[in-house]
């Protein structure tokens, strides 16, 4: 599978990554193409009858009892927020 | 051209857990902003989500209630998008292997017939926070208390063919989740939110038309109106030679219209992938059977039993099983009085009228089911007549006595069935009404039937409503026709 300049720009936009220049984008075209080459090689392997691996650990999810264990730590959390007001986190205006 | 409407729904049900789906923060409604948003909900570095067993149990109970398959393994995935009320940059959700597989919900149509709506699947996910766009010095305020609240998203197949069917489906879901007690079902507070997929196609056509998705419709009435508007819009568009665009639309209840919400040319690309922080969820047979054992009788089962075993009409059975508090009240009344038809009439008649008038939920009724059951028993055993029963009910409602028997005794409402006493009252009324008696005796049989009402009224009045009306009628006729 070939990856092109436009694909890199799109992926960067979806991930909200700013690419400084066309040279940087070109470097990603190269890197990502090599990763996809490896994926293609993996794809060539016959996996008929092998269940998809959803997690590398051979373990299952532990469940937590439905109890409230957290206390209000708003002040501590908001100490590292750039801006707050009336208990709210403030962010640049979102235009709907 | 004849058009057919095709509707599918995605309903988000907020689960009634104490704590969030992946953290121990409280889910209580109405707290001060951000006082219930912990490090996990905020997506701070180094935290690890741990799945809430309560949310899993509720999802499984729902699955069992709709006869769905519950797969042994389910997975959590990340749905990636950027929005300020989603601090992690992804919503933890399920896609490839949801916790609840294919199932079925029975809905009750307007003509009391039933229809099955197929459920594609239901999955667990976390809710996002809330963005407040009022002016905070030109900025947006974010409250993350709701972030991480467990949601069960129930996805139907496109099986509904009218706005009324869609409403019947949501009512059926509402009844199931509230019977199960897995959600308070409060639509005004957002505990049930619907995304509606609507398309139209020429009648008889196999393939579906292009659909529009209407987001976040939050009442039964708005679902119906939003669909009706959207169907009309699409038909007009198509009949004018236009094309329906696949898009997300928003229903505006004030203007009673839907309008386009996202006009971005770029389709959403959520780049789902398995969440590395959460391991596969394995549910064994024993766990599922344990959940099955907790299931109450479900609304459709109750409806069947009310209709088939208790002999109620389909309509009565539907109304009385529509909510769990209503069904439980009715059954408690029935347990005391033993007459299903009478219990149904009183609950849907006198009781519902009083509840509606004063806007009280049946669970908070000032008249207990035991009190109403005893009152009905006194009608059934002829202690009081129907007229007196209404007086007793009103007295119970106003807390002017603790039981029907007490009120009947205190007010002397016991029905007079003693023939001698009734005859004495009749003789007096006849003696006091010479003009009416003369008119009656001159009239023909047809007119007499109407005229006797006057005398019955007078005798009932003389008895202060306690005489047995059938006896009064019979004895009056005898005496008047005698001469």
C-alpha cells in the first residue's frame, strides 16, 4: 500500500499535528511507507483460524465494584489549568 | 408517488450506577461544576481506567431482557476526535465486539397490535462533559462532571416505518430500562437521548434511500415531530428532483424544524482501535445466569399476563404495564380486592384522574394501593354503592381517614339494602310529589322510563346516597305502576 503526501497531511490534521514544512511531510511519507510495507508483509501470512489479538497481555479485565471512592479535588486539578472561572475550565471559544 | 418512511434509532441510556464507568467518581446529578471529575475522567497522565462491574451487570441485564446474545468476550475501543469536553481526545467505546449482540424489542402500536423491532447491538461507552457557550469573556466553559458517566447505546435495525412506531419503540425501551432499574429514564435530564436515522423510498422499492441523522432528540413528542418534519422535507426535496444528502441535522423544537448541523465535506474518521488500557472483558456462563436470576417480570410479559390470565383488554393491559410503579400499584390493589377489572377501572379512572389533576406520580399517591383495594372490596360486597365509593375515595385522597371502613362508618355511607327502609323513603317521596306522580301515571311506557329518574334521584337524596340504586329502581317501579 502506497502512502502519499496528501495522506500524511490528512493524518496530521486528524491528529492535530502541525507539520512545519513539505520536507517534514516528505520524511513522514517515507517513514510511514516503510511501516506499511512491514504491515503488508504481515498480511501475507496465513492467519486462517487464528483469533484476532485484541491485547498483548494474556489476561482479562478486572472489574471494580460500583462504589464512589473519589473525593472532590477540583482545586488541585484546576491549579494546573491555564484558565478557570466559576469552577469551569475555560478554553478558546468553540464555534458550533 | 407513494413514499415509505424508514427509521432506525440509536438510543443512549444513562445507566444508574453510583460511580462512573472507569473511575470511582460520583455520577450524582446537579453537583457543582467539576467537583465530580477525577484524574481518570480528566485524562491526566499516568491514570488507568478500571471497568465498573455495576455498568457491566446493567448492560447484561438489558441484553437478557431483549433476548440478545451476550458474547463471552467484549472489547473496549477508542473513538478518536477532538472536542474540549472530551479531554482525553478519545471516547472509550465499543465497536467490533460490543457487550450485547443481536436482540429484539416488542413494541405496541396504536391499534394495540404488536411488532418486533430488531436490535443490531448495544454497547457500553462513556459520556463526554458539557461545554457551556455562554460568554466567559469570549471563552467556552467546560464542566466535566458528566465525563465518564456510563452509557448504554442501543442501536436498532431500520425496522420502523412511521414516527408513531419510532415513539412506540422508545416507549418500549423506556419501559424495559426502568423496569430493570438500570436507568431513571428521565429524558428531560438527558438520561435517554435519541439519534434518529430517517430516510424515505418509493413504496415497493427494496433499497433504502439516503438517510439523514437527527441528533439528540430528547422527548417522546420531539422524536415524533422531528421525524414528521424530516420525512416531509425529504419527500418535497425528492419530488422537486433534488437529492437527500447524508448529513447530521439538529431538531429545533421552537421552530419545529430540522436543520443541517455539519456541512463539512470531510466525513468523520474516528480511527477506532482497541484501548490498550483495558483488557478484554470475559463474561462466563455463571455470571450471565446470575444476572438472569435478578431480572424482574418485564413489561411485555406483564402485558401478556394482564391480558391473557387476568382477562383485561389489550388497551388496559398496555396502560397498566407501561411503567413499573403503575404495574406494581395495580397488582397491589388487585391482591387486596381480587377483581382485576375493577382494580383496572379504579386505577385508570378515579386514581389517574386525581394524580393527573395534581401532577403526582403514582409512586407518591396519597391513597395507598391497600386503601384502594379495601375500598373496591366494599363495593364488591355491596357494603357501599358506586356513588358512596367516590366519596370515600375523595376522603382517602384528602387524608380524612385512614381506611375505607373507617370512613364508611364515620359518615354513615353503608348502603341501605333493607327493603322496608327503602320502601318508607319511597312512600314519602311519592306522597311529596303528587304532580310528578300524576304525570307519570298518565305517560306511556317509553316516557315513564325517563320520568322515573326524577323519583330515583329524590329517594337517593333522601337516603344521602346510601340506598342501593337497583333496589330503589325496582321498588319505585312497582309502587308507581300499582295504581
